[in-house]
C-alpha cells in the first residue's frame, strides 16, 4: 500500500521566544515491510541550524536550533511510503517463553544480544509485582512466546478502555494498570512492561495508522493521528509487531516511524525554549492512501 503522510506540529507563544532547540523523530524508517520513497521536513521560521542524523536505535532524527526572536514555530514532516503485509508466523510454533528468556540471557547469536537490551527497565517503563502477576496470566509454563504475547495483546484490548482523559504523556505504567484505561502509548508501555517483567525483550514503536472500515463498522482507534504499538522478540523469527489498541498484528495500514525502549526515545518533538511565556500546541496528522 502507498501512503502520503503529513505531520504538522505548531507552537504559538504568548511572548517572543529568543531561542529554541528541538530534536525531531518524524521521518519514517525503512523496514523489511516498508519502503520510504521520499521524505522532507520544513520549518517556519527557518532554523539557523539543522542537522539530520541516525540515532542509536537506527531512527532518523533532526536536531534544529532557532536563534532569533519568534512567536511561533511550525514543523511539517511530509513522507511517501509503501508498506507491505506482515510476515506469516504460527504463534504456537514459537519457542516456549522460558527458553526465550534463557536464550536472551546467554545471547548466543548477535540478534539475541541486540534484543537483550530491550529486556531491561527504561525511563518510562518500570515493573512491580502487580504487572508481573498480570503478565503471568498469559504465560503459564511452556506457553509458546508468541502465543502468549498475542493472548496478552487480546487481554489488554478487551479489559482496558480507550480513554484520552485517563492519562497524560507521563502517566506511569502501574497507574495505567490500576485505571484500566488510557491511549495507545499507555497500552504499548503496559504490554512492554509485562514482557520485560518475565525477562522477555520488547520495544516501543511509533508511527501512524490508516483505516478504511467496512460499511457500518467503526473506524479503528488511532487513525489520522500518531499511533504506537510494540514489537516482541521471537528468536529465529525476529521482531513481531503487536498492536494492543486494536488487537491486531500490524500490517499494510501501519506506518512505522521509529522504535526505542519507550516513548521517551522516539517522541516526535522534544526540546527546550528560552522565553516564550505560555504556549499552545496544535498537532495535525493526515494519512492519505495514494493507490
């Protein structure tokens, strides 16, 4: 499937800002099922410094600095991508989850070692006994790791309410579990915390979701907005994406931007500003199918 994605972030300041510096993670990355045909990022006003780099996780990042008085800042990322279907894997054929934990710890292969770093705590994903207890309901002894992962995804989708008022961008995972509600970022963080509590490796994925619902059916949550899901490491198969917000394995309608340990590694825009007083933020995302 071919898509045009436009993501605009606009800040308006009550007073002139004298300087602002931001790191952006807005350009989709190439993957096994995704080709980036073109991408560009534009700014208003034009920064005095713009640097494009590849971060530690292999994501495309931009660092910008505006060193002149400005009362507003607009950042627009426009990309054209072609996506493909997800790989076909039989969940029941994956290794038992206990064997996966042992393999990660011994990391005999480079892929295992690379995945091992995603089995630890990270800034926005902490673990407590309640999270581990919730995870173990999907992982009895001998459960194939992907089958258990898909059961956990289904449970989060079924037992939690999509509620934008239930959380903020900084809501901790234990509160999400207690509230039984949140948004896609929260559900991805919760699933990752559950996997890591058992010693499994999971990473956070940011991107977009386009949907074309059947007649009379509701539109999938997350369309025409930034979206988030996660990837679970399955030895000998690689990383398998799971979307607990919609209870699906991401495919052609999911557009990947970046991945990291949690949201803090791949926030679309983060930075500092000098001056500016109070500010307002407006974000618009448009995902358009081109064929």
